C-alpha cells in the first residue's frame, strides 16, 4: 500500500463518527468466530446493499445508490436480507390476516414461501451460522468491514469475502460536514466530496491477506466493464471479480480471474430462477481449490 493511500485510510477512520454499539457488534462477532472459525469449516463475509453518504452530521439529507441487496440475499441463502427476498415489500401487512379478534394467520398464497423463509432464517440464526450486521452509512460499513476482516484473519484461506455491496466512491469527511441541516435559502449548494480510500487494498495487504477475496464491479457501459474488472482484479489481487451491467445484472455476470472470463447465466432452481445459484456454486468450487492449493 502506498503512503498516500495509507494516510487517506488513516484520516477516514480517524475522522469517522464512532460506530454505535461497537462493543455489542464486537461481542457478537467474537461469539460467531469462536463458534464457526474452527477446523475445516469455511466462513464467508457477504456484503450487500448500498452505503449512504450523509451531507449533514445531524443527517437530514444523504446521497444513496441503487443497490437493493438482492445479490447478497440470494447468494447467502444457499441481504434485502437473507431469507426475506421471498417476502413482499410490506410483509407484516401483506402476509398476515386476522382470522378473528385475537388470531392472525399467514395468508395464502404466501404461506409456504413465508413459512419456509421464517423457518430457515430462525434455524440459521439459532445454529449460530448466520450473523447479520446491518449498516447504513459509508462510515458504518467500512468500520464494520474492518472489524469483520480482522476477526476472520486467523481463519486464513478458509475465510471468503464476497463483496457485493455498492460502496460509495465519494464522501463528505465528518469534520468538514455541516452540523445542522443545510439551509436551502443560501443559493446553489457547493459541496466538496472526497474520494473514499480504496479499502480493497488494505483488506488484501493487512486485514485478511490470505483470505479468498471476491469483489464485484458494476458498470452501465458494457464497453468498459471487462477492462475495469480486469484492472481491479490485478490491482487488488482479487481471486475473482464479478463483473455485471446495471440492466442485466440479474440475468448474467462474468467472473474475471487472472486467466479466465467465465459467463454465468440465470438458471432455474427449485426455489425459482436466479444467477446467484450457479455463481455461488462456481465460487465455492474455486474456494475449495484455493484451500487445497494453500495446503490448509
Ligand atoms: O444489490 P443489487 O442486487 O440490487 O445489485 C447488486 C450489485 C449490482 C450492487 C452488485 O452485483 C455489484 O456489482 N456490486 C459492486 C458495485 C460496484 O461498486 O461496482
């Protein structure tokens, strides 16, 4: 990592607002690591959804992005949230109905999918194999990612990072952000956003250097997608970069490694049809080969 990146990263973390419930998150993470990071068991950190960039410290406005969290959720069931993607947007009101004054039941036609989602979700949480750490802002996301990555370091090549979240590229540093709501009467808004430091680099070199790392690259222009994915793969020494276009992201992705470009297309499964199922299968196989090659 070069020294200017090092100082950008340092100043990002130094000036970020302290993570709420840091101790609670750390405790859950430690419990999860103790339970799961042992023997030959593999562990994956899936990031999903998008991060926001607050414009005011007492945040009224923020910059958001398009990510829905579908990719991470669909990939984790085999984040929306894992097990919740089969639910409608307003699950409480749409999935349940009152049978009389006191009783509520799951409505048809949701009943089977909803019951399965609830059952599988509770089983995963109760078994200690699913830990969900929600985030909203870029500050929360990068602080939690650092905590998770450092906690998984000791699991070496058996840890996988599957970084599907759409992470903000620019942000307003906390110490140069207005404290109060920006007033609209003062004319056009002139605000300077600085680049979010490239954390893939520090993940690779310091936080979890021998983990199996998959990052995602989204573009809207097909002509530059594969070059950008290729560049990211080489620059950050990713085991693979999953390249996707905005409009076709649920139909096809291209897995770019140092020697291959593999197209993965939507496939029918028992639960429906998605691109995540074949993608996860391919990456799990690659992870197995990676563990074998590391003699772990
Ligand atoms: O969350 P979603 O299912 O709506 O979209 C998934 C995605 C496009 C955010 C993901 O596949 C991806 O490409 N993430 C990285 C985006 C980027 O920073 O380039």
